[in-house]
C-alpha cells in the first residue's frame, strides 16, 4: 500500500516523528461506503468526513503513526477520537 505519515500541514514526517497515517493511493480493501449514509451508489457525507476531509483526496486512516529508521511503522493510537490515542514515552 502507498502509505505515508503526514503532519497537520500534509507534509511527510521524518522517521521518529508522530503524524497521521495516510494512504496516498487507492487500495483493494477500501470500504466503499457506510451503511445508511446518503444515496445508494454515492459516497455519503459521513464516509467522506471520516476519511477524506482532513486531507482532500487522500485517505486519512485515523491513526497516529511514526516511521522507524529501518522502514517499519509504529502505530501509536487513534487520531480521530474513536478511542484515546496512545502516548509515546
């Protein structure tokens, strides 16, 4: 998947810096819509707000993450207030 970690301005975060996990290209398991969210066959407003409002046209996953120096990714917790975000020590 084409994933990156962005700061609030949409710039890529360097390794070790926590930001929003985003997908910059479509992916096969992307949900198509939310149940009972607008007209069938169209992207509903709740779905759009949940994933595409923060960075227009880019899927914001809803998780804080940081890249490691070795190319891995550490997930720190939710950024979308679904659950309390984890805190780095």
